[in-house]
């Protein structure tokens, strides 16, 4: 599969066919039954995205700050990363390490994610692999400085993005979703999964 490269972000359009997307969503629903979505808070208030996770670690943000934690806010360990999602890492990540976190982001129609760097992991040589499912999302990609120019690209359901090399530390965010139903989510909304090595 030849990726599209934008500012060092490696985009694999339509990496997942409909059957593969359905499989992953069924597995994510299983994870969410055990580890329900919650709404993280930052110093600026509640996030518009709801989150959960699978794997040894999940990402938490609350009044004490943000960090990776081995347990869901309800005190239970996170469920294991489903094999259907882990397989994408094995196919595309080109990393000797195995992912320790699958972060699950749920975007309701009006949700967004501000420009940020993924910087809470210890080993930046390991890529972050991101999967888009459901509504299309306008993904903004910048450089390693917040003021660097950015380029935006609509991510489709089934696309995979690899943040690797220079893009691993680059600013990125989601400006908005395409409103309305998608084949995967008739009620609208978007699921984003990111596989990360944490330690
Ligand atoms: C993220 O940066 O954690 C999420 C990116 C996305 O939703 O595509
Ligand atoms: Fe991110």
C-alpha cells in the first residue's frame, strides 16, 4: 500500500475495507462495555471528545493534569487491545515495539480536538498509528512548533495515519467532522483509535 505523505504524516487511504471496519467496531464496542467512554477534563474545561482505552495504559486528563494510567477512572484495568486493531500495527507501523495503549476517541458531531503534540510517551522513535472510522474529519497537520504552517486533509472512514519520523512530534488536531450519518454510524459521529507505545 503506497501512503500519501503530507508534511511527514503518512496517510494510508482506505487501509480498511468495510468488513475490517465492522470487525474493529464490534471489538471496540466490547472494550467500551468493560471500559465505558468518559469525558476528560483539562485546565480549560471538559473536552468535547469522549475517551476510553485498551491495553496496559490509557490516557487520563483530570484536575491533577494529564498522564498515562494503568486503570480506567472507575478503578478497573483497561481491557486488552483487540487483535483486529493490533494487526494494523503489525502491518503498517514498522516498529520492533508492541503497542501498550489503544486510545479510543469518540467525536459527537460537534466535537473537535485542538492542535496538540502527542508528547506523553517516553520513546519518540515509536510511531503513533491512528485509525479513522465513521464521519469524515478535517485533520490539521503542522510542524514541531505550534506556529509552524499547517495543512488540512479530510480523513475518511477506513483511513490510517502514521505519525512517524518528523511527524511523530508534529502538532495536529481535528477541526471538525462532516455532519450527518455515515454508513458505520447512522446517528453521526466518529471513532478514532490511536495505537501507542507508552514506556
Ligand atoms: C489524536 O490526535 O489523538 C486524534 C486524532 C484524530 O482524531 O484523528
Ligand atoms: Fe494526537
